[in-house]
């Protein structure tokens, strides 16, 4: 019997068979989901990838579970081909306990490190900066892993992708930016959102290669992707791949695309690689119809069994609500829950008088020495200048450029790279020069770093630290460099937030943050960086997160405050003491987790409270404190809890306005006297 002629296949027959096997599995998953949704068997949000099956199916033959992948909400086909177990995948879509992420993330947020599927994002383009961090970790560890980040053509318009490409080019990261160009950005065909003739050519602007491949030509796509993956794995830097395909279905839901004409859809179905590859295997004599049918049947059986097992798994219960928000389930604040955490031990050893900025340098130095997974990244942090505020001065000289990494001016890229590296066990410390600039990278902080542990059911987490400087109270920085935006951060489940007032605390809190298992943000007042000096131990010590400190004992009123307002409250207490008023000053130090136990202890004693912060009073963090104190101690209080924050206006450039709109010792004294004068 003559052997089939496979010389014109362009790919080894055995490889083509395995590519088809994966396409068949993906197709079976897609058909089962659409049938189940249409028939009412189950319900969940679904963004079909019909027509794009060949991309991950082909790549599956060129990578392994060691290689990292990031994908999007439309990436069910990517998950299947990467090796995510189908039972766990379906259970996750259904919100069941047996889901790969305990039913907490759903299909838009799959995270399965065992298969290398590290993160799935429902935010368009947001995975690209995070993929850089995964690639950076592999590069730093000398591993030959490749990171592939999948996104659609619509994502090429978003800034996160461009920031990520620029950073990858600068650092020559082993990452592939894989644009699955299905010709429609959600509901808008390409000509409706860009004048670009293609997307691959954009890579040249960032200093690396871009290639355009026809993903419907499986053999050609395999050859092209093999060359790209080999090049990136060999350490030659990033590559952008534009994989041209077609989305046969709608943006969301079931059925055919409604965004194209019937003729266009008909032509696209004729080019669809699933039936084309099946026909090619048959025509070339590689497989018989019976053998192909067996592959398809095996896929159907596997999928049907996975769905039935997923449906049998219990719905993820309400009892899981506060689990996986943080590593410690005791951390999430809730009404009536006020854990008392142990105070820090008094550190031993030699001390030195340090400015706060010097204490911050010392903390980072010790962390870099203690753990090879710690690294710093941020704008201008290298030597010179060692950071715009000198908070990393000398560290690049001592620890090297791989550990202290200056970045482009690209906050989204900075935070994303930190997230990706943290996902695989590194401990990045990212500097955002001003708290105001958090607005540039809020998506990465709020939607990814903060939520990843929860969305993944603790399969992955983000042990990273973000340092942000707060510019108020100095004068001359103006409205976009002076805000105290801690309320944004404390309102986000999953983040921990510290705000030190002394050099001692700045070092001890920062070390605790760096070695914490959750994402932490440390806010550092520029006014205090050179404005406070204190004795600081030279060695490593930790201030536990969630432990407040009484800075001054008192009996008549409690000032509850943090950051640079601690000094203002202490000065106010001194002034009040001249009139015989004894004010207690409680420095929160950590805003999340919050030490309500010690706050309530203080107010129980004084029976009056004034919450003070530099942030805008309206909608500020003080409202949370005042409300809880009032609820818990209503019958104890001699007066309503007072608040004092900044006026509801942008921080003015005029020094006279700024100094009057933010609380000062004088305004604190005046507000305290109002509270003290209250008569029921």
C-alpha cells in the first residue's frame, strides 16, 4: 500500500494532527457553551472566539507549561490549548467550588499557574504590561521561558499596550505581543477605529521586530510562530505578531457575527481553519474520515464529561465572600470586627539619626540584600539621581542595574511589570513619583494587583509594594502634584495602605510591606522626607501592619490622624495644653488594615474624637473613622465625632490658599474647641 504524499503540507504530519486535535477540542468547547447558553442549561457571560481556534492550537505545539501566557476575556480557546483542565475551566465559568479559581473569577479571570496560564484580564489591553513582568522575572532568573500575551486588534489603540511595548523594547524582554487580529474591535471593524494599514509595523517604532502572519494558514502560521518563539527564547528580545484571523461570532453571546455582511461572513467561513485543516488531513491521506471522526468524538466526550462534572460541583458559597481578599482572612474590615494585633517588638542594635528619606533608602537596601527576588523600579531611581527625592540614592551603584531599574515615564508599564513579576514570586518595589500620578495607573493597581488573589481563588497573588509621594503642605506644587488620595486606595479591597509619620516608622512599615504577601501601597509625605529626623535602627525590623501608635497621652479629646498631619496634631495638642486641655494623639500608621481596637480604646478614655487628615474632608477617609467611632461608642461620647480635612477644592498654587485649605495646628485647635464646647 502506497504511503500518502505529505511533502506539500508545510508541517510535519504528526504535528498537524496534534494541531487539529487541539482545534477540535476548542471547537467542542465553543459548541457546547453556545448550545448550553441557547438551551438554558446554564448561564454566564461569553465572548465567543469562533474562527480563531488555530492560533492557540498551533502555538500549543511550540511551547510548554513552563512558558507563561496572559490572555483576555475572549481567551477560552487560549486556556484550552494551554492545558487548563476542562472540568475546572467549566466549573469556573459556572461559578462553582470546583472551578480552577474556586468560582470567584469566572472565565474572564482564569489563572492556572500549573499550565502556565498566569492571568486573564477583562480589561482591554491591560495584560500587556503584566506580561512584561512575567518576562522580566524569567530574564532575571536566567530561565529560557517565553511569555506570550494575547490581545485583540482593538487593544492596539489603548495606551497600556504601547507603554508595555516600549518598556519591553528597552529591557529586551522575552515576550511575544500576540495580536489576534480578528478584524473587529468589539463591535467596530478596523477602519472605524484606526487609519493604520497593519499593526505589526508599529513594533519598529519601539525598536523591535513585528511580523504579520495568516493564522488561517496553519502550516505557514506554525512556521512563522516557530521562528518567532525560537528567537525570543534565545534572548533576542520581544517580537510583535499580528495573527490575522476572523471572528465568526458576535462580540458577546451566541450565533454569527452581526458586524459584517453576509458575503463577508460566507467568505470567512470558507477560510475557517478548523474545517480547512480537517479537509487537508483527509485529502493528504494523513488521517482517514474514521480517524478524524474519532478525534472529534473524543473531544465531544471530554467536553460533555467536563460540563457534567462542573454542574455537579457545588455553587461557591457565601461563606467564601471574605476569603482570598487578603492572605489573612482576618484582614478585611467589617462592622464590629476589631482585631487587636500585637505591637512591634523593640528593635535591638545600633541606631543612627536619619531623615525619613534615609530610612526609606535603608529599608530598601536591607530588602535587596535579604532576598534576590526584591527589585526596585520607577522613574529616575538609578544613580544619579537616586530618585527625584533621593529615596533610592546609592542603591543602583551597590546592587546593580538589574536590581534597581529606572523606567520610562510610564506608570502603567511600571505597575504592570511589578504585578507580573510578583505573580511568579518576586517582590518588586515600584515607585510612583507623586500620589496624583496614581490616576495614570489605577487600572493596574485597582483591577489587577488588588483583585488578583481574589479573582484567582488564591491560585496566584501579588506580593508587591508601591511607594507614592504625597506633595501637600509644602507650597508650589499645585493641583496635580499635591493631593492626598488615600481614600481611593482604602476603598479598594485587596490593597494594604500605610502612611508613616516618622523616619522609624517609614523604615519598619516599608520592610513589612515588601515582605508581605499582599499588594501594599506606602504613602510618603514629601514634607516629611527631609522634614523629620529620628533615631532609626541600622538593622532589619518590622512594624506590624494594622497597629496604631499613641504619640501623646491625653484625657479630654482624641486626635485620630496619620502621615504629616501627626506633627500638626502634636503641635495643636501643645497649644491646647496651655489652656488645660489634654489631647491624645493617635497615629494610625496603617490605614488598611485599620487598628480600630486602639482607636476605640483612646476614644473610650477621652469620650471625644477629632479625625484629622490632609485629604479633602468631603468623602475622605475620616468619614469612615468618624462613622465607626460613632456607631461603636454612641452612648460613651460626650460630643459628636468631629472631622477636619482639606477644603473641597484643588490644591492651589498660591501658598496662602494652600496653607489655609489644608489642616494646620491652628485650624486643628479651632476645630477641637468646637468639639470640646458641644453641649447636649
